[in-house]
C-alpha cells in the first residue's frame, strides 16, 4: 500500500512539472555584472526578460523589488535555495531582450548615471544570442531529444561611470511657502544638495511639496519643477515652483449612497459621524478622519470622501470646496458556519497567553443595520473540544462552548461615540486553572471614541464577571484557587498608536494604559485597582532592518477580599484577571503563565518568608528587544531577547502574615531567541524559539533552576518553542 501511495504521489508531482516549450530557450538566470553603486536586483525588477522564479531570501534588503521603487542601492546577503518543479519557465525573446538593454541604460540615467552603458552580454549556450529558436538538429542540450527546450543563462556587463550630483535646490516663492514647510520637505527627501540626482527622488519631492500645501489648507495648490543637467560637469540644478492659490473653505457636504439596502441608510448619522461642517477650513486630515470614522460604522463595503475645489468661469480656483461622502452599503445580514483551531490570547484581560488550545465549530448571525440607524447586532456560538496543553499537543480533551451576544450603537450621545453592550457565556475547562470545569458569565457596557484619524482610542465602561465551578477533573487534588466569585468593575483604556503600519511596523511608537477599579461602591468579591501600562518603539535601520522594543508593567492593589474566598484568591484577586507572564505574546522563554518562581524562599531574607505557592501574581514587569529583517515579501526573521518577572505576596510561614508583592527587577529571567515569520492577510504566522540563559535568571543567584525545557533526542534545551499568529508586539 505504501509503495502505491509513493508511486501515485510521484506521478502527480511529475504531471505538474513545467518544461521549456520545444525549440525554445527558457531563461534560467539573469545576472548583472559591474553594478557596484547600484543594486542589480533593482535593475532586474524593470526588465521584461524574467528569470525563472526560485525559493530564495536575503538578509538585508528583500530581493522581490518593484520597478522604479526605492531602494536602488540596497545591500543584502542572498540565499538561493531551489526552484519548484511546477514553476513556469519564462521564454527568451531576443526582440524583448534588445529593448531590455535600452531599459538598463535608461534606468541608470534615471538614477543620475548619464555615462552608464551596457558593454556586452554573454549567453550560455552562446547560440541563444543569435536566435531565440532552434531546430532539433542544432539543439544545444539533450532535453531537445524529449521534445523540450533548453535553459539559457544571461550575463549582462555594465559600466556605471560617475553619477550626476545635485549642486542646488531652489524653491521659487519660498518666502510665500514658508520656511517651516520648505525645511520639512528638505529633511524628508533623499534628494539633497551634494547627493546623487535621482528622478524618483525628484518626483517624490515635488509631490511632497503639493501634499504639504494641501495640508496647510490650499486645495488648488500645484507644483512644477525643472532640472538643468550638465552631463560633462556631472552636475544638476533643481528648481521647484509652487503656487498656493486661495485658502480653502468647505462650501457643501453631500452624502451619496452607492447601492441599495433592505433597511434605510440614515444619511443624517453618516453626516454627523463625518463631522465635516460647512464654512470650516479645508483640511485633508479632517477628510481622512471622516472617511475612517464612517467606515468604522461597519455597515459599508467602501467609503470615499472626495473634495472638489470650485472654479469660476475663467477656471480660476475660488477656494470653496465641495465635499462628497460616497458610501457603498455591504450586506445587511451576515451569517456563516465554519470551524478552526484556536491557540491564542485573552486580549481583553491584558494579553495573557494560556496553556490551552481547541478545535471548534463556529456559527454566527450578524445584522449590520439592525432596525436602521447602522446598529450592529451579532450572535455567535462556538462549540469546542479543548486540549490542556500548547498547540498541537492533544492533552486532556474536554468539551466546551462559548456563546456571545453583542449590540453596537454608533453615534451614541455624540457623532463619534459608539455604545457597545455584550454578554458572553463560556462553559468548559478553565484556561488557567486547568483541572477545573467552570461556568463564566461576562457582561459589559462600554463607550468608545477615536480621535486623530483613529490613532488615539479612548474607551470606558462597566463590566461584570461571574465565576462558578461545575466540577474538577482531579477530585483527589482539589485546588484551593478556584473559589466561586462575582465581580463588577469599572474599566478604562487609553491607546495611542503612532506606528506606520500595525501589521508590518517599521517605525513609530505605541502606548497603552489599562485601568480597572473593582468593588468599593460596586458589588464584588474584592476591592482592587489594576493598572497595566505599556510602551513600544520601532526604529528603522539600513539594509531593511528594524529594531523593536517593548516595556510593560502590571500592578494590582487589593484593598479588600471576601471571607468566602480561598487563601490564594484572597491575596491575588480573580483568576481571570491575575497578572501572568510567559508565552508567545509575553516572555518567549517560558510557557504561558509560568513566568516567575513559585513558592521559593527569598534569597538572603527571613528563612520563614516565602512567596505564595500559587498561580498568577500582583506585580509584573516585562521587556523585549527585537531585531527584525524582511527576507522576502512573505517571509521574515527575528532575533530577540526577553526579560521579565511576575511576583506574588510574601508569606511568613511562622506568623502567617502576608506582605504585599513588590517588583523584582533583579529577577531578569533572561532569554534569547530566533523567530521566523510567514506573512498572511490576517497577520504573520510565527515560530519562536526562546532559550533561557543560565546564570542570567536572577542577579546574584547563578544556580537558579530553569523551569521548562525542550528535549531533542538526549539534548535538553532550557526554554520554549511556540507557534502562534501575529507579532509578539
């Protein structure tokens, strides 16, 4: 049976293999020689003669570049691996190749190398340089005997010469434009005096001036430019002329619904959400903010906000601007049935990874214009089979179910505020207390609002959580950390996102602060305050490298606890909201929830003092530093180091007294690691190996035992290997 399967597989692969058409040359490789200052891969991106694709990547600038897009002088260390048998063979066309030779020289002129030229090209086999077709009698390879064509390699030789340098950049009307605008454009452009002239940089600088003028409120601004090049002296003088026109004012705002909907679309709500008022100053940032806010209503397939300046009979701009909001409705009713795997994070609980994964079905019904008014109502049910271990280890399977109902009301109280009311019921194994089967019911009412094109997000409201234990899988080892409880708390979140791209971040910063105030005047098993601030930063480096860093804290201050709670819950708070660390979104050297030592004695302290032997803590700090590189358009690699600690209250075993937890910054728990990324439309699939560094776990304590390890054959590697979706931060 196995032999039959192997033969069938081999036949299937063979049937999918691509061959060069008969009597033709298939381009196996094109190589540029002599490209020293410029990037040969950037040149090849503009050629019509393409080489056969292969699986490859590079350390530094990716090799899959777009024609005419910077960088043009990127450096890389290429790693070429293999070509898939089913990959098509590009066929050589000498007429196309002749035009490609002209393209290379034109490409160099655009980069400022006016003396550059192609000095020759070598074809292997040499016959391909004369004719791109051959007969069987004159075939240069043995494949022709089987009715196939022959592969060809092309080596192109260039002489770059010396580049033209920019000696002067003038702005006609610079006094009118303003010194600040001119300085911003100069700083942001790679076209600088004394540097190489490049047509792409020149065009981008001209567009940049226009964007800056429109941001300043001039809707009819236009920019012209000219370049005076002296090829013999290798100099270029650049001059831009800008005309502002009058300042813009919003003259009218219209809403157009492009399509039909079963429920009426309230244009009044759209207009209010856009918050574009007649008579206000024209501002592209305001229009972009309006487009984002209207699209965020969730009822439209697309939203466009167009601004058209008015002109008089002579065609002169008057400064008045007509704004049109065009919205195309999506389907009102959405429903579906599907399935999948989940091994993820409780993002609503402060990004806590869990040692659990599941296989689930999912059914949902959602109406995106519920009773009109662009209200959204969604019901989702998720029956699942839960496994108590990291994906993909199928340990201790148990059934479970999640039911979630949510209602959203846009333009609540004011145009940009959204009201969200929801309820969730989760029955199944507790993701933290893994020996416990429980019911957990959560209800919430939240208000949220975005500012500054959605970069600043504020939300707040009230949330309740009721926890009831149904059964324990191990009744002979009943946990003392699973008391039933009820919780009502206020919640606020502040998030400032200054990143250039949330999925593939290369520069910027991100800040987030979460706050909870439970009990006090609200019914709850605890009175506590919880704070979780976090900051992230991203710095681009040459060769397509990015340094990314993160630092976060967590603090829970418990002021009262119910007498009905078990001792651990009394000191640490509700199990769902305890501070934890470890896992793919936290410290990658530790398994989820295992960061920080449990029950160990305090070095150099009272011999009767120990940290509570329990799960979770009330103080947490975490720090990460990553060096990221994009290998190809779809693959990336990361070198990282993670540090952090979770600490618990201190128990005096002699007196029974408990002391509040404190930050332990000397507990580094240092890990270094390597990660790989495969980028998809839903985010990167991520494989990370974090290795704990012996002797760098606790400062002054070189012999601290390492809690978890990978076993490969007889080799034991302290650390953790995790597979997940999405970046760590």
